[in-house]
């Protein structure tokens, strides 16, 4: 995407919008641009003696000397003050169907102004957006967009929500929170697509200003998190519990990677945990893996595997289980768990049919959980 | 990487006592280091033993610490001068690091002329990173095209420093500046990441020489500059074995810490574990008692 497309999207031009590209289509060649870094003091860190700091934003708790950056690569200690280098530095901006995040029970059929800055606080070997998530902000081109400009762009593009997505929004926490506040002032909602590596205190602050959170639960095994995510499972589970306790709309995505996290026994264990801690109504999306980044030696997930795990989750008692990244599959659609009728028919990211009335099944009047239009 | 575990320390007492570093003396230090390292009497023969005349040589420096605590420009330029005296073509040499901004901040003047020594960062026009990540053991990174495309032989001209996470940053860790995502490799005291990075083909196949800038050594609270814990050592450390050279650098930091009454890095729980890992990967010798250490003065 060219700079002018960003500006058009942000509402700085009266020209019609160009066709929206995928996140991968937004990437710029590395190493060809001048640094465009912000210097906004970070939140949730401690000052230590000798110009050192400790970051308390995510479970890594990076302890950094002067001039060092955190694991995320986008927060830097300069003289004992910790700064966000990506506040307002948007490297990806799209108008996406909310189904692409995916959120299936949150304003279905609407568009979300979707944005990201560079950086991530984990390093998944299977990252689908690694060209922007696994780089430093100097290594991608970014456009300056203030929180107010994002809110205005959402309004101008008829987006009822802003989505913080593509990379890991936790690492641009300050920008996400301020933008969410600006968006809410215009009646626009905020949704977060995250891996859930965030500490409870900042998560509490985030929950106060956003409306829905989708957590990528990447496995139900600490070993997998250590080897393939470079993170930890436990804090992610704690984050899921907290989001649910605060009654923020929650959906879970599980990317199924052949041989690595597709064991039926582990999926059963995960489903039982979800039902116990979050409830049977939480939507669970099993997404199809495609070989990317550092995991190119594995094939795409067989659809039969996704169908098997879908059946396992339903058997365990989860009511809203979906299959993603398989356009046209019947498990992309929402069915009433009580009468079995098709309620929301989806093909790809498009909603073809909508049979809810005031949040209830049109056929049996059962309440279907979600945030509906 | 080279197999000899000989390490040469060359000191020049008083070299920092003048306002400007005496370049002739600095060059004499380098010549002495290279000739002792290769057991040759002439610099031409020494250079010939390490490089071939057609080599395009990358001198990877470390400029993250700004003007106060980076590989000094005087040293990098003196090294290129000595290599040219030894028969290499200046136009086939590049002094490089991550970014032009950091190079400038450390006192380097950028040079991109075709017929001269080049000085630029990976973010310079025409350079950049590879577009596909290379996956090697626990490393998954884009490598600088300066390393992968431009150079055929690499020198790690690193500044020797204490490092809060790694224990020591020296010649091996200097190659963190050759990849796009070094922030991903500081967990667990940078172990096994430093070793595995140096064992990855783009580096292992091209690394020929380590030179540690120990003119001033930050022996505590590195890698940032803290003048109260920075000591003039007025020395350079040379090695063909990258593990051996860094091991000697570590021992120097420990001596300085002991002299100041500070706990050792081992006592602080942060010795450079990656050196043992590097040894296990066959990159060199990390046992100080098995190294041949030569100390010289100019």
C-alpha cells in the first residue's frame, strides 16, 4: 500500500478509497526507509537505579539498561525513561469485515477500521504477519495517525468499530488505549485481536476502553508455547479468565498446526478448561494453518483434522464452534444450539443470511450470546 | 571459522592520554596483533594468511552506545588502513553496522563511493535485509545483505563491554547487529542464541577475525555507558577463534571487577553462558586454561 492510500483511508483525501489489500499487501521492503519513531513515555514500567527500568506491561517483565529495547522491539529505555517508539506509527491500515478478525458474535456483517504498528511480544514460528510483527519499527514504513485521526477515519469509512490487530496490539498499548477513548467519544467501538500476553493491571486498564477481545490461544501446552511461541501459556489463560470476569465480549481462536498442536486429547482438555472457566457460550474458532515464516516444512491443516476437532469441541459441550480459513465450509456459519436452525450464514468473510431478532433465534427464540447490530 | 586458539592482547599505555588518539600508534597495535596472531613478521603475510586478495571484507562494528561507548572510528579506519597495507583493496572493504543513524551518532562519516572504503548501515539505500528469514536451530532472522551479498569475509570489530543480560558483549554478540530482530534473542542470558547465530552459515562461513576494542572497557552496568565503571585499558584483543577471543575478553572484565571489589559475573548469575554453548557447537575454545594468550606492548 502506498502512502497516499493510507491517507485516503484516514480521510485526508476526497478521492474514493482504493481497493483494500490484505495485511501482507501492505508490506514495504525492509531497510529502505528512514526511522519514523515516536517518543511517548510508556505506561506500566518501573524506574530502577542506574538508568535501568523494568517493564510491567507483559509477562516478560523486561529489565533493561539504558538504550536497550524490550523483547517487543518497540519500547526503548532512554536515560532511564521508557518510551513507546510506535505511538501513532501505523504500518498497516485496512477496512476489513469484522469476520476477518475473526469475530462472529460481534456486529456481524460490519466493517472494522483495522490497524497495527510494528512489533510483537512473542515470536511465533508460524506467524502469518511476520513481516510487520517480527520487525523493528525502523524496518517498515509507517504513517502518522493520531488517535483522533483514527476515530475520524473510522467514522468517515462507516466503520462501527476500530480493530487493533495484525501484529500484537499489547505492544502499542498506549496508542491503543488513547485511540479507543477517542473512538468511543464518537460512538465507535473497539476490538482487540491479541495473543493475550499481557499482565493483569494493564489488561484491566484496557478492558475499560474496549468492547471485545479475541485471544489467539495457540496451544494448551506450555512446551508448545516455549518452543514455538517463545511465550507462556499460563498468563494467557489468566488473561482469558480476567476478560471473561469483566464481561468484555470474548472469542477464542485456535490455529491448528498439523502434528504440533492438533492432538485430540489436548483439545478436549482445552475445551473442558474453557467451559469451566469461561462457559460453554464462548465462540471457539479452529483456524486452518498455512505454511509461513519459520514453519514452512509442514502442510496446510487437512480439513478433516479441523472437522474432527470441531466435533470434539461440540462433544465437550461448547455451543459455538467454528472452522476458519476454509471458505465455504458449513462450520463458518452459526447454528442455534437449541433448535439447530441456521442463524448466520457466512461464506468467507461475507454474511449471506442473518436470522437473529433482538439477539434471539428467529425460530425458537433462544438467546444467542453476542453483541449484535 | 578459524581453529587456532591463540589470542593476542596488545596494549599501548598512554594512547588515550592525548586529546586525539595517535593513529600511527593505533596502527602499530593492529600490525602487532595481526603478526603475532599469524606468527608472521610482516603485515602483508599476516593479512594473506587470513584473507585472500580478492576478498570483499566487512568490518562489523558496534555503534549502539553512541560516541561514548562504540567501536571507535579511529580504530575502524586504522584497521582498514592496515588491511590495505597488507594487500587488500580499500574499495573492497566496508565498515558497517545496523543503521546510518547509529553510525553517525558514533562519530562515523558515511561513505558510499565506489572507489573508496565504504561506511554505511544496513538501512542504507541499496542495502537492507534479506527478504526471506533464515531458520537455523533457534534462530529465525533476516540477515543484512551487507553480510550475505557484499562481503566474502567478515571481521567482528566489537567493543568489549559488560552486558546486563548476556554477561559480556564482545565479538560474537556483535553479530546481533547483522540480523533484523536481535531483541528476540536476549532471553536466558542470550544463550544459546549468540552461539547459534555465530554457527549459522551466513556468519560461520565468512567470519575470519575478531578484534576487540578494549581501549576503554565498561566492566559493570553495561552495555550503556556509565563513566564510574568504565576503565581505560588501552588495549586491543585479537583472535581467529571467536570463542577464545571473547573468553579472554570476559576474563579481562572479571579482573577489572575483582580489582574494584565487585562480584564476578558468575557470582551475579550472569556469566556468558553462550561461550560454553559455542564450544559445544564447535565454534572454538572457551576454556581459558587451554588458550595461548600473548600479551604485547607498543
